[in-house]
């Protein structure tokens, strides 16, 4: 079946921050918008701090998750239903993003 989520602007992306760093969240949203992802929202924060960002393909759409990972340059792709269930992809923001922003 043809997924209509190959269009980045249509992909619903939730961000869950595990870094407790609002600036990191802001730069993540900016980077996504710059890459053509328009449907981005910040969900509730993740309680456990992650060293590496998780890019979670909610509906088994690992192609979109892999494209996101390539656009951001950080993180690892997971196919599971642990993120924001209303999204297509949930990005659990980890320390790797903060490190990349500093460099």
C-alpha cells in the first residue's frame, strides 16, 4: 500500500525531550522545519534521560524514521509503539543532539 507519509510536510512528528533543555528542543524544531517537516509538535517530556536520541516509527514506517535520522544527523531508529501514539514518528530527544549543536 502506498504510504502518503513519504511527503515530509504530512508526517506528524512528536518531540519528547529527555534533556531538560528547552533550547535543544527549539533548535530541533527549527532543524525539522528547515528540512521540510511542517507538522511538528512537542509532546510531554520523557522521564529518563537518553544519551542517544530515539527516532521511533510509531506505525512501522521505518523509511520515514530513517529519513528523519538522516536529516538530523543524530539518533537511532526504533520501530515500536512507545512514543506519542498520535504521531507518525516520535523523536525522543537525547544528549547526542545537544552535543551536535555545541560542535
